[in-house]
C-alpha cells in the first residue's frame, strides 16, 4: 500500500528533551528575560513541529490508503519546563512566591496566559478536544469559593427554651389574653 501525505514535517517529540538536556537544572540562576526568551523558543518549536497523525481513507476509490494529517502541537506547561530546563514545581513557586510587580511574576503569568489561550482557542474550533482541554486547564471543576468563618452571636434577654410540650401549652395559655387585647382571634 502506498502512503499519501508529506513526511517532510519534522516529527520530533524527542527533539524537545534532547535540546533541553543541554540546559537542564541551570535555570534558577537566570533572569526573567531569559525565561521569556526560552518560552518563546518553546512556542516557536511547537509551532514548527506539528504532529503528523496517520489516518486511513475510509470511502471512495482510495479507501484503505493511509494518509497523514498535520495536527497543531499544543503548548503545555510540562513541555515548557522540559524545554526551559526547569522543574514545574519551581515554576509554580516562582509564580506564587514572588511579588506581583516582579519580572518573574509577569513573565510566568504571560506564559500561562499564552498556553491557556492556545488550548482554549483550538478547543473552540475543534482542533483540540474540548473535553480534554477543560481537564488540562482544570476548568472542568467549579471554582473553590472561600467561605467566611461562621460568626456566633450570643443574644441575652431571650426567654429560656421549654423542656416539654406541656410547658409550651401553658405559656401559650398565659399569652392568649395579651394577643386577644391586640386584636388577634385565637380559636
């Protein structure tokens, strides 16, 4: 069987880790600008290394013939970390621990927005699975709501609670004349 489609696309899932192995674990001493440059290189690498998917034509004269479709390579945090030579936990810590006006915070936020935008955009047009995309972005779960602590106020001057039904009926009988004077009819 002859396969149709182009194989001149560099199918390189392993190239990312090979390239990254040169820079692994040296990131923490670098600057936020270098993180941004490496992130841009990762995004460019993903854009230039689409994923060929082998499919088989199911109808017509060419039914049974294998073809290759080119699929967009999604950006993801783990791939970015491999490419940049940084551990995901370190990236998260830098994004959370530093001040909001620092360069690292802004760069990490921008990177996360770009990854989020690409996944959502391609999910909306059907290039990526919408269900899988919502799980990857963790938007398939309701947002955690912060519940304020429960406040207990002690109110003084209230009548004491009754201990039996008979006690309640006795209190109602005592209040009956007061209610009739105000205009309530009690039957």
